[in-house]
């Protein structure tokens, strides 16, 4: 099985621009990407649609982490998944160059909130992405009870096409 | 020395990028067959080749790779295209589909780029919509010969790069309700339209240039929306005025909310993947096949107490 995440350059630039904005007290920003889905035999295509930034007031004061979002931010993302029946991906950036990775805090927090999306929109997979300035890495849950899978390929759709593979 | 030395200006990793790419080609007639040949030379490694027809006598004036022998054997156009590529590459990944593209969607979804060299506006629109749903750049190629009166003719055509989010064939004015209605009314009445090899070649070469730009560009910032007009009487290929006018326009006809399959359900997908895995494991754990002679010999041996 392969899992490919595709996003237009226009949308990815919008995400990067938003995540680069300074916040009053959080060290980094967070957002959510909604996605449509399609399958091709045993392969899954995740097709990014739109982006929503986490509102300034929905960050919590927590100097021990880059950014901690509060229950309102999660509730709004859950509402989005429910009302539009979309896959939702948490996204933030670590900056730098090359393939990024999730921190231990990222992994801990993902494991807490991503499975909750299956209570709301069980027909869609959900997950989390981390960006660098020129690459991306992602985890996807295909089932609320199981552990995540690694997104095996990314395509930034534009001219030229940027194609990354984890293999 | 290797076969790609003369195109090394495309970049150090161009051979890898081209070889890893999969191109969906719908329509393997006059235009599509040129694209097949050039893509094979260029080094594109993967192909989903789609066309329901076989070669006929009226194709022989322009079907690149087709031979007179193909007429007798009713060789499918997908088979001609596959033969052409295999003559140019050692291990291409080819999925031939001798059917309409509607029955090749699972294969086409996984392509990096789809090229449509199809005849009708309806088919163009449907194929573009499919490509947009799956965030796949779609390149449309088309040519026509129009009678000017007095037995004089105009050869015209277009190449359009339709990038998800950017202007589409409707934005370009190529697909209109009027054209679709006119085409629907003519359905079944139209005879075969005139087509010639050289103008197909001009348009197809331009398409292969766009494919290369998308995969391994040789200059900065290649355009993400292209609309070129071909005037076969003047021998020119020029940007349509809309290319500049629409350059930064966001397409209103294919909103982002339309991406993906509206009926997708990951629970069904998980069941499907589990079934496939189960079937694979059943197949791989089956005992090795025993030859008929070995079975007979074993029976004789048992009977003789050997």
C-alpha cells in the first residue's frame, strides 16, 4: 500500500505564509488542512483542499513547547471534519532544509487528538504533517483504533512538479 | 557515455525524474502516437496508454509507429504504442488499456501527468474534470482543419496546460455550453475529420516540451498555465491572448471542494486492502504445483510398492 499526499503549490504557499507569521506568545503557528480522498486499488490518495489557520486566541500559554493549541482550536477542526465530511490534517513547520521529523512532543500530542476525529468523521483518515522549508513528512491514521501509517509520498502540484518519496 | 548525454542540460537527476514519472496518455491516434514516440526517446519510464481502437487504413497517414501489417492483424493502437516504447527502452512500465479512459481511472489516478489527445469537447471536459479531482496536471492537444471556401483550408489547433487551481479549458473558452450542445446534436452524423501528420507533430512536440518542463525544467519558473494557438497555414505557434489575461486567475469551474471521490469511505478501503492482503497470502502459501508426470509416477510407484 502507498499513501500519497498531493497539494497545489498555491495552497502550500498559503500554508507556509500563514505558519511564518509571528504570534504574540507562541513560538510557532499551527493550522489544519482539509482533504478529499480517492483510492487506486490498494493505494490511497489524499488530495488537499483548503487551509484554516488556528486563531490567535486559541493558543495556550505554554513556554515548554513551540505552540500549544487549546480545546477551542481542536473543537473547530472537529467541527470542520463533521460539517464537510473531510479528512483533516494538523500542520506546523520546523523550518530548515531537508526532510523534517516530528518531535516527541508532536508524537505525544498527535496520539491524543487525531484519533478523536474518528468519533466525528469515521469515513475519512486524518493525520498530521510537519513541514521544512523545502520538504514535508506526515503521519496518517486509517482507523481510530490503530496506530498511524507514514505518508509514503508527497506531490507539490505546480510547474515544476515537486515529488518526494519516503522510500 | 549514455543515451541521455545529449539532454544532460535537463539536470543531473533528470534521467531519474523522467524514469520515475508515469504519463497517462488518452488517445493514441495522430497526436497521441507522436507523444508516445517522443516520450519513449526522452526516457519517461511509466505509461498508462488508453485507446479502445485498432489501427485502420485511414490512420496510416499519421499514426506514428503503425505499419501496413497492423491493418491486417487489426493491431490495437495501445499495442502499437507499447511496441514503439519497448523498441526504445529496456524496462518501461507500461499499462495498456484497450478501452475508454472511463475504464482506466484506477490506473490514471496514479499518473503524474495526463495528456488528452481526444476528439470531442465532451471527452475533453470529462477528462480534465477527472484530472482536476485528482490534482493531476492535464495537457490538452487538439487540431482541426476548417474549410475557408473555394477549396482552401485553414489548419488550426491548440495546446493547453490545465494545472489544478489555474485556468481550465472553460476559462480558456475552449469548452463552452454552445460547443457541447452543437457536438451533441451532431453526434453520429459526423464523418471522419481531416487530420495530417505534420501539424499533429508540431502540437505533440510542444506537449512533450511541457511535460519535460513539469518534470525537469531547464529554466527557472516555467509557466503553470499555457494556452498556445497553432496556425498551420502560417506555421506559427503563439500564446493565445487569454494566456496573459488569465495568468493569475483562480479557476471558478473546478473549486478545491471537488477534489477526491465524494463517496470515499476509509472503512471500505481498509476492508479492501485487508482482502487483497489475505488473497496474496493465500496465493503465496499454496503448495508448489506438481507436474502431471510426477503425479502419475508417484501413483505407479505407490501401486508397485516402490
